[in-house]
């Protein structure tokens, strides 16, 4: 994936979910993608994080992870905040057990 394709990819991922971001928020997402070393796996991860943003949310108050591990951790924290840590911990434990 070329850096020039990243804005269109982020737009498509958000648009598929009926969402958009402000130009400043988009720049924040793109800078996280650049800092990650242009890892394609980062695009859906950071797009998922941006789904909860509002248009009036200042980019200065937002933190976007710049590595896949940090982005996944941020998504888990977001899910824990929404559904409770006990539910998320148990669900992930069941998923882990099911793999083995």
C-alpha cells in the first residue's frame, strides 16, 4: 500500500460504517499510519478507533497509536469501557480456550 492510497483507504473504511472525520482528524490518522511504517494492518485498526470520535472533538485531545500492538490494546480498552472489563476478560478467556 502506498502512502498516497492511505487517505482513500481510511475514507472508504469509515464511509462503509457511515462515518467521516474532520480534515484535522484525518491528518492525525494519516500521521499515525506514517509513524507505523506504512503497515497496512494499521488502517482498519485506526479507522475502528476513529468510529467513536465526534466532529467537535479536537485532535489535540485524541491519541492515535502508532503500532499495531498499541492500536489493538487501545481497541480492547475501548471495548472494556463500553461493556465492562469483566465481560471482556471472560470473553477473551473463552476465545483463548477455544483455540487450544
